[in-house]
């Protein structure tokens, strides 16, 4: 009986290894065209590797264990998104942070103190709006009070997007993203040069109500629509990035690094954590993060020197800081 279980486990292990090798090929060919591929792409990456433990439980051969663990480590680099800071540098002229603060529900005063301690030049906030249950309490007031040397630009739905800058803000605007969300744009003067900072909080789901009330096509149809929702907003951002101006793009993208959206943005900008970060860079959820969905992107005019994810628990996301 033990031998039979062991053989079945080895067969399952081999089959699962083949599936892990094939899945990136399927993604590269069909991307997010089909609902099952979308579902797999947005699953926590660790879920792909967990079944290995089940298949290895009955195994007694050290050789099989060693080979399986070597393969697992190799696959982890792709699926878990482990980064090594091979190109990081020491010097920095500008520091930038992005942080989804969840309406300041963990305490706007504590958030203000935390942000002041970080001593960052440009801070981009998402969900920086009054809580729905307490519409009279605006977390930005306490945050701005803790950062008296920062100028502020604000926009987005219910004022949820905020850019705070130590440098002068020359102008601000809201850019439409396919009719689903906005990008807050601030033009900032840094050492006699004008740069553009954009921050976003991309919508998910079906904000344009394409499926309609009572639609019976099910969850797979919803998956395709939510993939299109992300893709169209990121397409609008990509058009902005193609403009010839030094640009820093930050925010909560609700999109993992192996997505079509990430690939599209990578044509015109660099993902700072992918370039110079160390580790996995997971930002959500805060207590046990399994997704990297918060990013700092830069146009070719900037060279990332470092990028890190802080362990602050003052929101349901973790903040990301880059030095350029």
C-alpha cells in the first residue's frame, strides 16, 4: 500500500511540475483572454507551490526530495517574484513613497507621525478620504499637520488621491482613465527642472456595468470583465507615460507583476521594485501579504537607486518607498 501511494505521489508530482512549466507559456500566448487563465494569474503566488508539500509527504527518497526542492526554488523565482537588487545604487536625489491608507482608519495622527518619520520628498496616498461611517473626519487634515513643509495636491473620487511634496507644486490636474477612475497629476519643480508625479487607485470589477443587472453568464464572465477593466485603465496610463516628460507613476494598481497590465506599463516605464528591490515586495494584505499590487514606476529620465516595502501596519496595505 505504501509503495502504491508513493508511486501515485510521484506521478502527481511530475504532472504538477509539468503544469507549472506550461502555465507561463499559456499566459504568454493567451494572456488574460480566458477566465481560467485570469483566475490563475490573480491567485496568491504561494498557492501554486503549496501542492508540492502534499505530493512530497509520502516520499522517502532523498534524491527525489533534493530534486523536488531544487525545482521548487527555481519555480519560486518566477511565481513568487523574488527580486535581487543587482543594480541598486547608494546615492539618491529624490525619494518617493506610495501608500494606500484605507481612509486613515488605523489613526490619522499615527499615520502623520509615521510619514513624518520617513522624511520622504514626495508622498502619494490612495484612499485618503473620510471613512464612510465617519464622513466628517478627514484623515488628510492630521497628515498635513504632521508634514508642514509639504505642499499638497488632491483629487480623485471623494478626494481619495493625495500628493504631498517638499518641492513646489507648479500645477495639478486630474486625468481620466477610460471613464472608470482618475489619475491625480502634479507638476513639481525639482532643482529648476519640472517633473510629473501621477498617483492612481485602479478600479476593479465592473464599474461600467457591462454585465448588467441579472446577467447569468456567471463568474467567468465577471473575471473577463474585471480583466478588461484593469487593462483599459492601464492603457490610458500607458498613453500618459508615452508623453515626453520625466514622470513618476505611483499607486494601488490591484494588479500583480505577471499580469498583462504590468507588461504594458513596462514598455514605457520601469517598475522600481523589479529593478532594484530585494525580496518579494508583497504589499497586501498587511498582516500576511501575498500580493504585490502597489508600485512606483519611473520613466527613462530616472534611475532607481533603491526600493523597499515597509512593515507599517497602519493600513491594510504596506507602503513602498523608492529613492531615485
